[in-house]
C-alpha cells in the first residue's frame, strides 16, 4: 500500500499511526518512520506498509536517535479518548491523550539537534477546543508554536468527501515557507466553536496564530448505499434479531421507517444504538438516518458503537452489521488494504483512524507547498 514516490519527495513521520491511513493520504510524500503503541494496529501497519521503518511502543520512550535523518512533516493523530465528548474528558492530563506531551518532548529533542520538522499536524476530536475550559487547546497551540512556527487550526468533517459524519480538529503548525494566511475565519473549516476557542487564547499564543486557508471540496457524489457490499455477500440478522432491534426504535424513528417502507423503493439507512434519557429513565434506542450518510465510525467497545445497516426494499426490512470492509471504504481506504482477520479489530482500526481524503486535502492545500526543500538541499 506504500505510495510510490521519487527519491527527492518530502518526508513525513507518522506518530500514533494506527494502520497508516495518514500516510495513504500523503500522496507524493515518503513516510520515513512510523510509531504506534497498539500491537494489533502495528500488525496492520506492517502488513500494508512493509517498507516503512516502524517502532511499536510508547512515543514517550522514543529519543531523537531512534528517528532516521530528518523530515518535513510530523503527523500526530494522538489518542482522543480523554478529550472526546463521549469519554471522561480528562483533557491532556488524561492517561492516553497525555501521550501528546511525549510526542512534544521528542520534537523538542529533535529541535535541539536541528532536525525538527518545519511542519507539524496534530489531529484530534473537536472536544480539544473546550477541554479544560480551553486550557488544553491553548497548551497545544503554544507548544506547536515553539521554534517560530505559525499555528492555526481547522475543523474538518470527512462528510465533505465521504458519506460519513466525522468532524475532527486539525492543528497545523508551519515554519519557513508557510502557506498563505487569510485575514480571519471563513466557512466551512473555521467553525463558530473554533473561533470561540481562538478568542479564548492568551495573547502570547494569538501572536503566532494563523488563519489557514483551505479550498472547499467539490460537492460530494458518494452516498452510503454506494459503499456497501452486495446483499448476497453479507450476513443478515435473523427475523428474531431484526424484530428485537426494531423494537428499540423511538416513535419518531419508527415513523421515519414506516414512511420509507410506504415508498415501495429500496432505501438504505445507517442505524446506531444510543442511550437516551426518557422521563428520567436511561433508555436504549436504535436511531436511523436515511440521508445517505453513516454516523461517525467509532471503536466497537461494548458493541453499542457498531453501526447497523438497514435496508428497506419493497416493504421488507432487513438489518445487519456494517462490515470492516465497508468501514474502510467510509474512511477512504482502497479495497486492496489488508484488514485484520478479526471483524472487531478491523472496526477498531477504522474507528480510531483519520479519513484519507481529509489528509490528502491538507497535504495538497497546506503542507506540500515549500516542502521537500530540506531533502533536496
């Protein structure tokens, strides 16, 4: 799966790499090093990127001596569990998201040797904007601004390219030949909550802030149905299991389903189980969306995060689990990618990953201009 690139291509290091999806999006770049702590993700990375030097272990245990040569870009999709709205919101002090500081210590060590990348991207959930009352976001921006980098952020939803609702925050720091800046925030990638987070930054951090400009993509022409496997290649729920799942529908979602049944055509929906408070009681519900979009892929811990495919065809309703292959497609991953044999491992790999087209857009619009000169020098 490793991209074929020229010998003088710009070089990237991929931290918290998972299965290497950021590297897939870096068309024309050479990934010169990668790292991840998770053994299953490490196996997937090695299977798909056999030529990339890979270190399995804690990023905090790495030293500059472990990294070969120099790089133009360090990409860090740091753990989000302690920053996600679905998590405990421990912030950067949390055990997992605190790994960001191990990454930053490595960057500082490289800086002392004159080998630190001029471009750094930190990808995380949008909860980083409000975590710790905004203090975590300020700390990240301040750290990335060290060494004279300009720092800005973009909130990007993979839904601009793929039929999956997946908003993520990308903090981009650039030094040297930086991409053009704009005077202020513009839609769609500078959201109201990002603007509010910027307004809360200390003046010293604002001094290095940049409003990066990224062109809006053309209108998306993919929908969920086009990503799915043929009906005869997947395992459908039994009638009993289907009935039990549909019993979890709220009155609103049941009416939506009945309306689609009445149309007589074939319609596809994404379904996901959520716990809602109804009359003061925690109630599990199955919620459906018939807008051609999947919900945000998540890791399948506990089962409630696994998405269900619902197909209404001629008045008949069938349900099944979303497969790992389909999850990979919803992340922009080609079918040639080698997924883990276990469905749970495959879904976890994709649920923790970064969408490939988003990386490609950032690389083309912000990271590639001026990159590669270090290697060519």
